[in-house]
């Protein structure tokens, strides 16, 4: 296909869509100024399409970027019509403000994934060059900038190729690029402290641009295959997002497959919550399958391999079998006849007393240096009922046997899995060969490891079963539901994971890096409120304060109108934190935030030297720039709300467990701390899940909103990347 246009007005949205979708276009920029855009199909007798939006819709349908139903397609059409406003000088900022408000609760303009609507608006902004870059740095439109940067993070290199080629030539501003040293940092493990480097990484995301070997546009099929034995955690999220990325990049299919081959660990609860977590990550898939869907075919394959002498039934006790495998000693059962093996196979199917003593092993290579090839187990008996199919089967395939079979059976072209399975890759390929199935390409990436964090579902289950946490969504857990409940935004998680890319280097990542990204997302838009700690709080009486309380309506966020308004009450007596009271001296001028200055006239103490009361006078004409102490305060009224501020620490006290080290030896004895406080009356209206900042106290997420006066609002503290914990 050939796209023809005027060099003065390159169709950035069309070119960007083609880049993202991997659609090859021959470009011709020789048309006269004012000429309509033309897409010519060289193989269709001169057939042409005219106009930006017509061509965008065609490419969008072709690339799967035109919504998932008729309603989304109609919404996208509206945005395509709206995108032209960005080229109108007088209406540019009005358009920015409209889209900024619209994006407050959204990650994408339409639905839950990228569409040509996003690309059209993104290109409209990028096409103005320096005008948008100036606004972007001003922090005036925080939601719009967040959305713009998020798309740049995931599709940055492809989008920059277009803007570099066409926007730069028009003199509308240089594309954002990083310096060589910053590029080198972003390809390794960069520090989140350098904001400029962070911004450049968000735009370029170059370290993520890697290719799947042998992949062809439209010919890729991937699978994300979690075991339903727990909730999705941050490590699984990396695998899920990498699969999503490659599926989109190559316009391929993505299967969500539940590896449900161990009924002792699995349940419908885990299946349901894994699907919820996948949706939370914004991952769209083509279909959901289960390994248990293929149990009949797997049984046939197991029996066939036994019949062909490629597998055998072994009744060696498990511990002895493990020792023999380690030492390369062949099992006494390895050379049994096919008839003997088939007879024992039937005993396993029946789960007889004899059958329960046996397992099926592949006859691979007992002398192989790679111990995973030393006759791995294919089938084991397990009389426990399966959560989907009940008691139909008494034996189940192992992951090592089922995975290559189902991958090949479902048409998977590339199996993504973490490098911890590297030694089992040869086993995977050899089993496929013995089965006579087509080859599936394994693509490795590094496992995501976090400091002070357990990612083993078996170990996480111990905390749940022993009441050490409140459940799989506990804020101390690394599960998606846990970290979201603690206040992490999914966009932050995506940026964090995509910045690492598909590197095969093993990294132990710091949580601080993730929470720093999160802070950059929530700070520009979350409302501000005030709290005073209940314990030992001190009353400050302003001798010339208002005899009658009065109220002012003020912004909940001074720099973001979308946060709304709040009512602040001004009274003669106000509450302040004890720590602030202890830090002032008689005669000192302080600033009462959102009011003005005051001079401390008297400090009253009890017989033990504890401060009980302060006396002061307003000095509103004083300069807030000259005071050392800026104090948050609350009016002495009956309208204040009770708060429970909850902080969390790591579950273990060691950054990384060594091989063979027991996590029970490094349990953190104190992982939850609750502090009672009073909050301003506006917090009556907080909703579950709402993010806010308590001035001078940090960021919080509302876990329990106001229900009644006797029950406090529960706020979970959100780390900001700078706070220290007792585990460090």
C-alpha cells in the first residue's frame, strides 16, 4: 500500500497507526499543499481511499484498534472527529482541558486498550511540536500528560520514529530524546531519583523494543498460563504484560490458559480472581482455556508414549527416585516391557493400591549433564477431586508433560517463560520431539524479584492459612489486589514493568522505584486534606481569632481543579500535632497553613513537662516565606471525623532469601501499625478506594469510608519511594 500526502501536512495519526500495527506503507509526500490524503492499493486495480479518518478506520479495523464492539467503534468515531480541534490554534488549550477532564478516571479514551482514538489525539498533540511540549512541562494538564506519557512508555519508539521523521522537519519542536549516558542507564537498572532520566525513559522505552525470533505479523500466538493456586502477583504481572505487548505488536492472538493439573492446590476462587486480576491489568485476550480441557488427549498421548517405549511406569519410592536422578542411576523399572508398563498404567488409571505407588516417567537420558533430562515424571496419581471436572480422573499430568503438548495443540508459536526454567528448555523440546508435535519457540525473560518479598504461592498461602494477613488482597502482599489496595495505580505498575523490558538479566528490584513512579501519577491529581494525631494533640487558642466560626470554600488541590472543592472552618481554638507544639518557642512566628501567620505568646505545660496548651495571636500580614514552621491544623468543632491511619511493613526482614533458607526464620514481627487521628469534616465524603494526601503526612488510600461516628475512617498509607521502614 502507498500513502500519498502533502509534505506540509503529514498524517501523523495514520503513519503512527501503521507503525504500531506493523503495517508496511510506502510514503509519497509530493502532493501539492491542501491535497487530500490518499491510500492506494497497488494490488487491487487502482483502488484508493481518501481522507485521514477514512484511512484511519480502515487501518484500525485491520489492526484490531477500532474497539471491541459497535458502541466502542461509535465512541472512537466521535474522537476522530474531535481530534481536528488540536490543529486550531485558538481552541487548542480548550481541547486540552476537555480531554484532561475526560481522562481523570481513565487509562484510555475508549474501553480498556489502545485504539485509533488514542493515536489520533496523541498525534494531534505531538503534531503541534513545541506548543504541546511547553504545556507538557507546565503540569497544567496532569491527566493528559499522564495519558500521553503512558502511551509513550508502551509505544514510545514507534511513535517517536514518526514524530522524528515528520514533526522535526516542520520545525514544530524536536522529538524528546535522551542523552547517550541516560540511554545507557535506561538499558540497565536506572535510578528513579533523576526526574529528567525518568521522563526520557517514559518517552523512549527503547530497552523494550526487542523481537520475537521468527515472528511474523499476524502469525503469532501467545499464551499466559497461570496455575490457579493463588492470586496474580507482581511477578505474574510481568509475564502477562509481556505477552500482551508481543501479541499487540505482532497483531497476534493471546490465550489465557489455566494450568490446572494439581487439584490439591487449585480452586474456582483462584480462577475467578485471576481473571479479575488480568482484567485489572487491562489485558485483552482472545479466549480462555484450561489444561484440563485436554485431559483426554493427554491420556492418549501418555499411553502412546508408553506403547512406543518412550515412557515407562515406575514404582520407585519418591526419595529414592530423586537420589537416582541426581546420580544418573537408571530405575530398575526403566527396561520393563511395554506390556508390563501398560498393565501398571491401567492400575494408575483405576487408582488401585498398586497404581497409587506408581508414576509415569519419560525415557529421555539418565546420563545427561542437564538433570531435567533424566527421565522426568509425566503422570502421578492423585485421588483428590478436581475443581472443574470432579472425580473423573485419579491421575494427572505434570506441568513438564502437559505444557509442551497443550502449547503445540493450541497453536502457540512462542512460549514466553522466565529464565528460571532455562535448564528445562531442552526437556521441553525433547518431549515435543517424542510426541511428534511441531516445534514451539521458547522466549525467555528474567523473573521479576522484589526486595523483602516472597513470590512463592506456597509461602504466601502459609501467611493466609496462619492468619498472618487478612487474605490474598492484604496490602502487605505482592498480589495485584494487595498492591492496588495499598494504593498502587495500575499505570505505575505497567510503567515499572515495561521499563525493564524483556531483558534476560536477573534483577532484584527495589519497591522504592515502583512507588516513586506511583507518586508521580497520583500527586498531581489527588485531593489534599488535613489530619491531626489524636494522641497528645494540643489546643492552640488564638486570642484575636474569630469569636464566631466562619467557613471558606477552597480547592482540594491548589493546582488541579478536577479535585473539586472543600469547606474549611476557621475558629478561635484549633488543634495541632504535639510534635509541632513541641517545636515552637514563645515569641516565634509560625504559619498556619491555608490561613496565615501567628505568633506564639504562651506555652502551658503540666507537672511532667508535657505541653498542654498554646496561646497565640494572628499575624496575617506576616510573610509565610520567613517562617521556619508551617503547621497543619484543624478547627475545634464536633464535625471532625475519626481516622485510623494504617502503615505496613515488609513481611520478612531480609532483602533476599538464600538457597535453602527458611522464610520462617526471617519473619517480621511487626508488619502493621495503626495510628488514630482526627480529620477535617470534608472526609465524610471519601469513597472506597479514593486516593488523597494528608498534608505533611503523606499519601493514603481510603479502605473503609465513613459509616458512622463511632467507627473511624480507615486510611492505608501509600509509600512514596522515600519512606524508610524497619526492615531496612
